[in-house]
């Protein structure tokens, strides 16, 4: 059996964190189901202002109300560990962090930039734990150093996301296929970097591996390198409880290895997605936004963006791929059918046990 994962006061029976996938792919439905199986269920805060647009006067208010409702719905369905993923690059980053803390989400996972000031949002009675997502040992050291120096706080865990992940990647395009930047290469480096702070301050900061982890065998292999847990997103997309439309899940199931491609996102970062007609048209210059409707990402420039990313991802979430596309990890093509989260956990655990 896998060793439980300890994040702050939370003893997580199965050391699997479900990746936060936006827009709308991981909401309360998926998060609560994963939490019920002993993992960490994670709600993505990205794009909630669009999903809940009828609830608020504007995108910002709708995002706050939407996140509040998703956390509460997850709590109603599960007594397990519920987290929220908040991207640093989002223009409403502060609002999403404050809302998560106010609603007492168990953990905030934050990447898409360095969340250097996130502990500053905590109050004396806050119970939420903070976990940055990094792509290098250097980033882990910077965050640990800044948090301790400015807030007398160290990360409760660190997620290391490698270049095989889906969605936005914290690597330059040329680094993605380079073995020197592989997750297997990064894990020992980040474990060593974090240990410096563990030893200096007598704390435990578990390292969680992410990106391209799909099978129980993958989990077994990566834990041997020093990781205390794993983050998995792609494998949970094709579950009954995943919040995306059926057509979104079928896109994964119908995909082939050669369909996984690296794109340049409008937010200025490379990302991994499943090739489709929409992306082919983008390459030919057929798409161009006229205006920025939401100003959801700080690094997105409407004057040069080939399309509105939040609209594209929202369309995909609803299964309308004529106007959007699906982000996916490198192993999305391995998915074969839609099964429950419980069956997925059972399968991963069986694969893990067979790997010993």
C-alpha cells in the first residue's frame, strides 16, 4: 500500500492530489469524489466568473460567488480534504485566495507564476494550508526563502510539475523535450532544495510530483525518487464525476499519441493540448479577438492574442470544440473509457501494488 501523505495537520490516506483543471473541468463534483476516496480533491478557480456569470454583476464578483459555492458544494458531498487551485497569473488571484481562506478550503495550490506573497493573506485564525507549484529547485528555494523572510512561513508542501503535464507549462519550449528538465530529473533536485529548509527550521515539507503520472507504476517509480505524493489530472478527466461535458471526455478517449501537441498560449506560456480543427485554424491565422471581455489573465495581450483563451476553454468545457480545445497531459491518449473515480482509484492502487 502507498504511504499516507501528511500536509500540515492533514493526514491524506492515499497520497494522490487531483490536479486543478480549468476552465470548469475540476469543480465540486470531481473534487468531492476524489476526497471521498482518500485523496485531495481540488477545485480550479480559473474561469469561475464565466461559469457563474448569471450570479454576479461582473466577472470578478461572479468568480467570488462561484468559488464560494463550489467549495460549499464540495463540503456537502465530502468530509475529505478539499483544495483550491489558484493561478498567480490570474487578474483576480487575490480575490480567489481570500475567498478560499474565508471558506476554509483545506489547501491552496498555486502555480502559473511564483506566489511570493501568498502567506500574507492568512489571518491568525486561518486553517488553510499553502502549497506552491514549481518547475525547478531554484523556484522552490526562492519561495521558501521569501515566505520565511517576509512572513515567517514555509510551504506546507511543494508540488513539482514536470514538462509532461497538461495545460500551461513552466518551461521554455526547447526545455520541454530535454531530459535535463524531466520530472525524474527535477524531483531529487527539489527534494534536496527543500531539505535545506527542513533541516534549518525543523519542519517537514513533502514534495509532490506532477506531470505525466498516469499509472500506478508511474506512481511507484516517482515515489522511489523521493516524492511523498503525486498530483494526477489527466486520468481523472475520463471519470463519471468529472465536471466537464461528455464531449470533452470523449476527446481524450478518441485522441492518439500524435494528437498531443505543444501550443503557445495567449497568456505567453507554452501549453500541452489535444490538436483539433480550432487549433489548426489558429495556426493559419483565422482567429483574432476583437476585444478582451474579462481581463482574466494579467499576461494576456489582446492586441497580439490569436483568440480569447478563457472563451476557448469554456467552450471546450461545454463540449463545443468548434470554438475551443482541450488541454491534456502527454498520456491523455491512454484513456479508454469513462469510469467512476472509485474505479480509477482502485485501478491505480492495483497497478501500484503490482509494481512492487
